[in-house]
């Protein structure tokens, strides 16, 4: 590759990287009604907003400490990928809808020990997976996908806290749920 072509490639990448989501996203504040809206680069005309109010900032800060719960299995479901720019995606645990997610968000769940079925639903599409653990364990499930135009495509992948903590830190907590009791 010639020096001229190399310089053109570096210039193109330098210009394009901020457009692909590698730029730092500033997390917006909750709306007056407590809901949260994600906007691409905080400028999009059509934000993706939560249905429910999000937890207060103090709860989010505590969740980002990643402390184990001595009485529950803690599961973080994180949705933070550069190509995921739209879609309200519902989260169900053990066949019970519990909340909705937006891009650059996460949910903290406290569950009884054992296996649990997680399902994500959007635009008539459903994906599911399982997570299992014991009291005091912290598990992470990453929602991997892309959405911009069209219905999008997602999958659930187990992860670990060490490799996912930066994604969680850069995301907004949209639900903090203790689901150890029976379904209502």
C-alpha cells in the first residue's frame, strides 16, 4: 500500500470512528416523569424511551459498585453495543415481563438461586437464554445486536463482570428489581 493510500485510510478512519459509536456517549438525565430516553449522540429526533420510571442516581451508583448480595443471585443484563441505536426491547424473567430496555442501558436483577429463563421481545421477535447461579454470585448477560433501520437483530450472550464492567459503567440503569418472591 502506498504512503498516499495509507494516509487516506488513516484520515477516513479518524473521521469515521466517532460516527460509529466509539465516541463517548454522555448519559442523559431522566425525564420529568422519571422515564429515560436514549438518543443517538443525544441529538436524534426519534428517541427510544423507557415505559417505566428509572431508578434514582444513587441506586445506579450503588449498582455500579458490583457488590454481591448475600441473599440472592445478582444478574446484570446489559445492552450497550455501538450498532444498537433504537428499539424498545422488553425483558422477561421466567415468563414474566419485568421491564423494558433501551440502547446503552442495563438492568440489575436479584433472583433466587438456580436457573432462570431470560427473554427479550421486540416487534414480534423473541430471543431467550438461561442464567444460573448461587446466592452471592454475580452473573452478566449481554444483549448483543444491532438496530437502526428495520426490526434489528439480537441475541443473549453470557459474559463475566471483568469484561463487561466498562459497558455497564457507560450505561444507564433502567431497572433494579428484586424478583426472589413469587410472580404477582
